[in-house]
């Protein structure tokens, strides 16, 4: 547990240095100076699950959720910004590429998700049009990517009047209650995801049978739907096409 806590703190500090910046290039600008590592990453398959979260609100839970889902579906099929990117990647490019290639976005919502304020203390982070958490969910809705609100540790369901207008649709989506480190709640969520990703479920089952029988795994050309988890490492990811 101490190791988990230390990892979460370190990731939060790294995320703070990235996501709080307002001078990062837009996705279009990033295309003109993509680092070699980022170009290599573009050839990798898109993740199935994208995790959306705020570090200050639910960073610890998002980290645990990523680890456990990666065990269930494979690390390449789950996206969490600070765990799925490589040093030198263009941050904004990778976020939007992963999101747009996903099938499901898990919006991890803790008790402070609605109320966290910006650095000035005069505006909620969620009310900033450049907020990354808000932008990621908005983009997912725009692209008809399934958004699953994950209510963490007793967080209340969202209401239309409590969120910006472009997120009002989320208030009408069926939410999933989730307790930190609850295996029972995790299994329930995994069951839902398996129903949404039947191809992935079948492939995992096939892989297990091959490993159990000592058989050789043969690659195929099957295409699997994507599910992505993205999150705000510092609790506020600002700016579509660039943190703000």
C-alpha cells in the first residue's frame, strides 16, 4: 500500500507539471514536431478503455483501476495518460489520438469532482472551457463513444444543472457505483465492459486456452473495438488540443 501511495504521489507531481501548463502546442502544431517516440507509438494498436479522471479528486482510484483492468484486458487495451505514454511523446497528440480510437470512456467521478477550483480560487475547473477533463468527455459524446460515469466512494450522480451545458447529457447516463479497491465492484465493471467488447473477451479466452495447452499463439487481423480511460493527472487537464 505504501508503494501504491508513493506511485500515485509521484504520478500526480509529474502530471501537475504537464497538465497545468497553458503553453503546450495544439494537436495541429504538435504534428509538425512529433518526437521519434511519439511517431513509434502511433503504430501501436489503440487501447480499448480510456480512463478520464482528476488527480486531486480520484488519482489514487484511477491508478488502481488502471492496474486491475490492465490485468483483465491487457495493458495495451487500457489507456491512462501517465501510465500509457512514453517520455518525449507529445502530450496533447497522444491524449486525443487515444480518445478518438476508443470505444468506452470511464469518467471517474469522486466527491470533489464538481467543486474543485482553479488556481485563482474564483472558478470551478469544470467551468473552464479549456479544462481537459471536460474536453475529453465532450469529445467522447461528440464521437458517440460510450461514456460510463463511475461514481467513486459515494459520489452523487450528476445533475444537468450542476455541469456545463456541453456535459448535460452525462446526467442522463447510467452510472456505476465504485468503491476504492473493491474487487466486487471491479468485477461488476469488468462484466459490463466484456459485454461491450465481446471480441476482446473472446480473444482473452482464446489466449488463456492456448497458454494452458502450450499452444503457439497465431496472430490475426481481427479488429477490436477500443475502450479508453483518461484522466487529469493533476485534477485539471485543460484545453482541447492543449492543456490550459
